[in-house]
């Protein structure tokens, strides 16, 4: 049975992958520990537990976040997406499919974090966000080409101890290309 709220714990409702979860958490519980230890959502991995490796990356309101540095109580009222919530039924998310097709992993431990990060990277880039590798950061310049340097820089918060970076880069590039094509197609449909 869940412990009753006290001066050191609170009852929270977390919206994860479109489902509401009610739980009582110690105020010091990280979002990562709540996901893994309380909700059995073990797709999100614990690597360094101090914000250095990106293994615990999830999406909070669509933005990538290291869940080991976020408190579960602070996640209430936000939409959290973990790697378990990316697929559409049996259909993998295009980023997941690209990682699978192009062997964007070896042991797979960093992969959920890499995939969640890549999903957000593609959205951030499409929205025109510059990175430290972007040469022309003026808003009127629009999104920079998603070169390998851009992808490396944007994915640099996600470490892979197996060194699967070459395939990870290829997978992100392919998924980004598919996303751009799909977005372009939709824009053409709406302007036709
Ligand atoms: S476990 Fe969170 S960044 Fe490493
Ligand atoms: S695939 Fe093993 S750590 Fe990245």
C-alpha cells in the first residue's frame, strides 16, 4: 500500500505516456526513480545519476530532460513521455525504427535516452533552434542544414560507452530526413 503523505512526502499525479499515475513520493525522489522503482517504467535508464550521461533522458512537455536531475513532485502538471510511450501501438516511432534498421546501438543501455533525445532534437531543429555548431544564428536564416556536425553537437549530452556513435548519427539523420519530408508533404497538402 502507498504510504500516506507526510511532511516529507506528497501525493502526486503524474501524466506519463498519456496515462495518469497517482502515487505518494518522498520529496527527494527523482523523476527517474519514480519511473523505474515505483511505476515499473524501466525503459528509462540510470547511468551516472548526476546529469552527465543522458541515459535517463525523457521528454517533459516535448522537451528533453534528464530525469535524474528532476524531482518527481516537480513533474506534476506536465506531460511526460518515456521511451515506452513513443511507439504508436505496434508501429515504432520513426526514430526507433531508424535505430533498429541502422544498428544505432550495441548493448542498448544508452539507447532509450538517445532515442528520446533524438526525437526532441529533430523537433528543435525543425523549429529553427540553433545549436553551438550553427554558423548563422540569425532567426531569418531559418533552420541550419542538419549536418553531421549539427547532429553530433545536438546529441552531445548523450554518451554511449559502446561507441555506437557512427550508427546513431546515421539513424538520427535518417529520421530527421523522414520528418522533414513528412512535414513538407503536409505543408504542400495544406497550401494546395
Ligand atoms: S543518469 Fe541522468 S544524466 Fe546520467
Ligand atoms: S549502446 Fe551500449 S552504451 Fe550505447
